[in-house]
């Protein structure tokens, strides 16, 4: 059974940092991404060498993956109130990296992030 389990969300002040984790079990995937609700945030291809970011988070967020532990991370620095939302981890069997919701096969349950000013 495939499971993606996010953790690390919470309530912080503007300027703070959070690191989200996504523990993947059941199978390995080729591409992973983070979405805020259905809005693309960041993605990484197999191996983690190729990444993509929404313009709104470039320079502040970093997506990474640890293939040994099957965990995907989203390091979020310099958080802003507009970063508030529920963050979902998504996984795709396709090769490459994608910004579209419909190209991802499996999703986690989401972890909430609230950034206050």
C-alpha cells in the first residue's frame, strides 16, 4: 500500500523557518513535488539533481530528497503570511519534474502551515 505522510507544519511568525517532511512507503517514485492546496510550490526529479520552484518561493524554499530513507523535504525560510496553507506532498511514476496536479499519482493527507505577520 502506497503512503505519503507529511509532517513538520505548524504556526510561525513571518521570517521564521519550517522544514516539511514527506515519508514515502509502499513503492519508489521518480518525481516528487509539494503543492499548497492545488498550487504548485516545488518539484524534484529522480536523484534530486533537477528542481523547479514557483516564482513566489524561489530563493526561500528548497526541495530535497533522501532516496535511502524515501523521504522528501521542503525547507522553507523567510516565511511570509502568503505562504499560509495546507501543504501536500505528491509523487509521480513519470520521469522528469512537473508542475501540474494531474501528473502526480499519489498524494499525502497534507500538513498545515500558518504564518502570521
